[in-house]
C-alpha cells in the first residue's frame, strides 16, 4: 500500500471565494501556496497563471456588501502545495 496522499493538479485559475465559478473545494483540502515573482504571498484571494495576475485585498477597505476591495498584481504566478 502507498501512504502518499493524492493531490489534485492545480488549475490555471483558482479562487478562495466559494461563490466564484473558479472555486474548487477539493484543492483547498490541501495547503496551497502562491509565489508572485519568486516571492511567496499569503494573502492571495484569486490567481490566474496564463494571464499572470493575483488578486489581494487592498488594505482594510470594504465594498458595500462587506467584502474586501481587491487589487490585481501582475507578474510570474507559481502555485504550489506546501
């Protein structure tokens, strides 16, 4: 028997928001990390590898529904399992 857990492959685009069409609960059963321009980020809400961007909260600002305002940062995106 093989005791190594099977991890699903990381998609091109992924979001942590369950209301998003890019949310995948099976992936979040594992610890996912994101690197932007070779620096690890811990505040990423959404990423897209092919377009080269991540979305992160813009400070403490909230929209009218109480969700944090997002800002898009561009660069080389590398998702990985920790």
